[in-house]
C-alpha cells in the first residue's frame, strides 16, 4: 500500500509540473480520489442584488494520504488571500484550476482558506439571476450539474469526492434563502441585511450542493409535508396547486422509504419552483429545484398533465436515494441515477394510483424516445466512456432517460419483483453516502437472484443499439399453429445478440387471448410450446411492454390489427398495437396516408385521453412531414372538422382539451384559422375549458406562421392582454414565427450574440423559428446553426444542444437539407459527441426523405 501511495504522490507531482489540464480528466480525478478524504466546505456568500458577481469566503478542510501539490477546480471567478495550513501562498489560477503548491499540502489534515468572487448572469453561468417582470424582484439560484460548482467556489468538482457543506448567506433581509440543510440560525448583518446560517449537510457531491435566494414564499406550510417555495408573484397560483404537489411527494417518500428499506436519507426535503429553470427538475440533496412551468401549468391541464407532474416529482424524489445517497463514481454511469429514478417514479406511481394504468403511460412516455435514438447511428451504449468531466454533458439524453428505464423494466420482469427489490436494497445499503459503479449494481442483482448477468450487462449496458424481434408463424388446415419461430437482428446492422425476455400475445375472435412468457437469447428460436394451439387472429411479441426492442407486426397480424383495432377493448393492448403501426410508418413499411386515414376513422370513438393525444400527434406529424402537399390539402379540412367537433362535443373535459390542442396544431385552412381567431376573441368557447396564457399565445403563433391577415392585430391585442413576464417570453416566441427573411436573421443573430437573452426564451422560440411550413425560410440557417454547435455546447446548459438540433434539422423535410447535413458532417471537425448528436437528430430527416420517396 505504501508503494501504491508513493506512486500516486509521484504522479501527482509530475502532473502538476506540466500545465494544468483543461476540465477534469479521469486520471486527475482518480489521483485526487485516492489522495483526498474527509472533505468539509465552510462557505460564506454575500448576495447583492443587481451585481454581476457575488463575493465569498471559503474554509476547506480535508485529509490527504500523502503530501504534494494539488489542484482545486475554479474558473470564471477570482481568488485572493489564499492560505494553506497557515501559510499564505499565491492564488495562481490556470486552465480552470487553483494550484496548491508542492510544499503546501501535508500528509494528514489540511486547512485551506481564501476569498473569492463568482460571476452571476441571466444565462450561461452556474449562478443565475432571474428578474421577475411582474413585480420587479430578483432571484438568484445555482445549477452545478455536471461540473459547474467550480464556477461558484473553489472545490474538488468530481462526484466521488463527497463533502460536508456548511453554508452561511448574507442577503437582503426580505429575501428567503434555501439550501440543502435546514436553517440553523438567522441574525441581522447590517442595515437591511440578514445572515442565514445553515446546518452542516451529510456527505454529498459538489454537483448536488445548491442555494436559492430571493423573495420566495413558502406555500402551505404543513407539518409532515415537504416544503414548497415559489416566487412571491406566483404565490396565489401556487396555493391552489400545493396540496396535490405536496401530497404525492409525501406519499412518495413513504413508498420509496419502504420499498428501499432505507429511510429518507436527509434531514429535510424542500422543493423550490424556479422560473425558466433549464431542466424539469434537479435533485439537490434535501432541496429539489423544479421548473416552475412544470408545476404551475401555463396551459389548461388534462389528467395526463397532472400525472406527468407526478412523475416529475417522484423522479426527483427517487434521486434522493439513487443519485444523492448513493452516487455514481463518474458520469459514465449517469444511468445509475437517471435510469432508476425514471423507472422508480413510474413504479411508485403505479402503486400510489393503481387505477391510472401507469405502465401504459410508461410505454407512451418512455419507449418512443428510446426506440427512436436506438434506431440511429447517433446512439450510444447506456454506459458511456467520459474521459473528461467537461464532456459529461454528452451523456445526457434519451439513452439514459428513456432506454435505461426501459431496459430496467425488462430486467425486473426477468428477475421477478422480489429479487429486483431486494437487490436495490442491498445496493443502497452497501453504498450509502458513498459512490458506486454499474458493476456494483449488477453484482447486487447476481447475489440476490443467483443468476449470472454478465452477458445481459455486456449487451444491454456496454453495447449500443437494440434488436428487432420478428416472428414467422403459420397454421395448418385444422386451424392449429404448425410453425412459430422468433428471430432477432441488430437494427443498426453492427452485430450482436441480446438476451430478451418477453410476453407474447395470441389474440382470438372466439376465445380469450393467451399469453406466453419466453426468452430469446439466440438469433433464432422455435417456440415449440405453442405448436398445435389454436390459430390466432394476430400475434404481438411484446405484450404489456416487458421487453425492449423493435417489435413490428408480421404482415398477417398487421392486416388483422388494422381491421380489428377499433374493437380492441384493452387500452394497453390498443396503445401497443398503434405504436407498432407507427413504427411501421417510420420504417417506411406502411403508407403514412393509410395510418392517418385509419386514425381519423377510429379517433372519434377513442375514449382514452393519453392515447388520443398520441394519435393526434402522429396525425399531425404525418400531415406536416410525411404525406405530399396534395394529400395534406385533401385531408386537412376533414381533420379540422373532426377536431373542432370533438373539441366542442366530447363528453370528457380532458378529451375536449386535447382536441383543442389538436385543432390548434392541425388548423391551416381559412376555416381552421377562423376557428382559432374565434377562440382568441371569445366568439367560440370550449365547454369547461378556459384557455391559459400559453394556450392563447400558441394560437397567435400559429396564425403568424400561417400568414393570417389578422395575425398582427391579434398579436398586439394579446400583448396588451398579457404584459406579464411570461407574456413577454411568449410574445418573443410568437414573433419568431414571422415568415420573413429579415425576422429570421434578426432572431438568429439574437440567439448567438445576445448573452443576456435567457436560455428558456430561446428554447421556447426555436420551434416557432422553424415552424413546419417554413422549412424553406429556415433552410439558409441550417448550416450556420450546425457551425455554431461548439459555441452552443460551450455556453448553454445540458439539453440545449439537442433542442437546437431538433429545431434546425427537425424543421427540415427535403433531400436538399439532408444533403447539406451530410456534407457538413463529412467536412466539419467536430468532437465525437456533436457528431453523434447530429447523426441522432438527422435520422428523422433521413426517414422523412425515405418515406416521401417511397410513398410520393
């Protein structure tokens, strides 16, 4: 052991003799994780309104296993008065690091102190300022994931160096401060100022440390329920929503504590609603930040919207165990927290609200994005090799948020519920307040179940892509099955055989359906157990969505499904069959017009709101992307009439709302636009529905994009009606849809060169800029948008790159645009992450071109 430590000490000294590295390379992180332990941060921040930076003081304590130089991570700020173990040393900053000299760090206990400043901005920084236009107040909040804590204070900014944080905040006395731990004391700190001291946290990673401050108000403070904070201008609205939000969270705490056999891991739990927050939520230990718009609906909500909010709340809550209590050692194992948080959110809600068919919603919410990315050359394995934390943003996307929970569901099906649950309990117990890797979790599953999962892990965790499972079957003259074989192949054509556990459905007209559990662990298998069974009307290989992969209907089954789909009473089965038909569209195996016509024929009788909303979305995509202009011109008036009729006359309010959204999306003709205008002016109303601000602004946006003659007047009227901060953002969104070259140029320049433009404003407007009928106007910006990717990745938050690409590539449908993307990819010197993201997003453009060519 002494020899190993000596080697690490020499490596550390050698590394620091050279120039400090950019970012945080894996080697540096490993060296520091070996050297450092028992971290404690004592941070004092002074928050001053309307200033471009905050000042702070830090006292850092840690144990070092050997003496020698050491790098702290710190960028974009300034450091002064650096003292290491009582000795002043120069505050030398280089490449985002603060160097502690060779003779300063001792073996054993070390103390470091310094003063520092850190930048504050409305976008692009780790400390963000939000200025509330409704009451002219200001709010500050932090967002550090994956490695931006070092933009706020000097630290060891890697997930496997957990520390205890003791925070003190000096801020205006009318501000409320929230952080990971409970408030220990408050006292005056000068005229108009207050000092808030927080208790020390339990060990957490730097990306999980957080603070928020401003005139927040605590909503409906009730013993036994989690805290909920909101900006003061939204307090009344939050009071209406708080009971449901707090209740489902409290129920989730009870359920997950029992399921994991692990009490809630932190002393308190607060939720803070942040306007314009970059993500749906961020699971800071003991203090989750939520996008305000995800909790306080800006649109008239349906039951599905409420359930989606439940999933968000339970997802972030699950992270308190999976992510905060037990944290991945490095961001290549991001799925350990995101995949399980997503899966367990649905698992918890399925138990808390058993009547809501939650696993059907899991399929609808999770699987399309997963299958979509895994069908592209831009996909990655679930486990991603991240050489430097500055590249950790590349790990975020549908692979970890959608594929990982889909694969986990299949594993739970194969292992059985009890072994799955007990494995998670073992994993959390053995790695509490510590770090783990994917192999640790797999070993827990193996120890509890007694099954070897090495082949499973090799294919599902380390291998990219997915299998397509096909069936060939036939029946004899006695109407009995005489052949039934399953095959699988890699959808990317790169080879590989996945272990797949599935449930096969055999559907009949004259008897109850039958279900067969089976596993396919080879390229081909004969299912002998079904031979001589009655011949079914159709077969579906992924009944109840236990498996992961592409499951297209065989030709015989597809024809039977198309003929019988309106009579399928089980809504989960109906949803899966519709999904398989849509997959056939995307594979260019089924004419898009046939799907659209089938949907329009069956939708009037569809009573499931979530499925109806999915189908309306597919019809809209089919009309806007896949069918030709003459077919669209023929179908749109019928679709508008259907949407209008069901918007006004559906018996269920949720259905009326989703048909209102459908009309808004499909409306194109003069008659359709007239109805949107009547809805805006109040001449036409939807029974039981009062359109909310974003509903109204989205209609205005559509009218602007469609060059309606009254659009500008309606825009001006809406501006006068809604002059709130949100209204200003939505007005910015609407104007981006103007079908004029000068407008597009002005917006594009603003996107790239206005650093004060809030990121959520840009993200909200990207779809309007690239409206479905303006691909020609937007095409000149396709190449500049691609050329801007390095800047976008460097300056924007995690998910913004994909939003940017989905708008600028996703807004195109032509072979000319496809050629431009391919030419750019072949010539540009991009990092691998950006190349993969372009391949991922351009796959839909490739499919659109292919579908249009096959079905002109």
